[in-house]
C-alpha cells in the first residue's frame, strides 16, 4: 500500500482521510456529511469519546439538528442530562420538528425531573413520528411514565395540604 492508502480510514463504501476528523477543516457539504457519518460510526463501534469529538467537529463546521441530536444521545448515554437537554434544545432551534431531538429532549427532561417539559416534548415527538413505526410505542411508554410522575407529584401536593390543614386545626 502506498502512503496515501495507509492514511485513510474505511467508512461504509467510501474511505476518508484520517485527518478529516483531526486537523483539517471541513470544506464541502460532502465532507460535513462524512464527519457526521464518522461520528455515527464511532457510536456504532462503541467509541463514545471519538464520537463526541466527531460530533463536536461536525457542529463547529456546520451545525445541524442531526449532529446536535447525536451528541445529545451520547450525553444521555453518559447520564449528562443537562448537556443533553442543551444539545436537544440547540437542535430544535434549527429544526423544531426534528423527531430524534424531541425524543432526546423528553428523556433529558424526564431524568432531570422536569416531567411537564418531558411530557410536552414526547407529545410533540409523537406527532412528528410515523404512528405505524415502533417509535410510536416508545413515545406511548414515555408519555405514560410522565403522566404517572405528574400524578404522583399531584398526590404528594394533596398529602402536604392535608397535613398543613391537620396541623392548623
């Protein structure tokens, strides 16, 4: 193999220069798409550190809802829910109906005990997805979880009010 072939990394049907995700700025739309594909490949390869770097480079070069949503998924995986929420919100500024971003916002909000915001995100995500796909079922599950948490919160509020009434009597 010549030196150029050795400095390339295999990605699906195409090969990309190793420097694509390191030092060289991305110039074309094709290169930006390749950077996002590389980030997703790192996720599939269970290499979250490399994926995070690739998503960050993709966002620096050309912010897209898909790149922010991908990075939000990594943050959720690492249980960094505040970071995930920030990335999901950034993605939704670029594309308010981006279904993966709505889902990740819902998960992040739920884990941060922001159940009403989570419920809103999951309801919007359900509207954005195809109801015949499995996505609709995952939304139904999260919607039930949010509603249960909100009901439990309402029950706790009612119990506190009863205790205050008993104490003042």
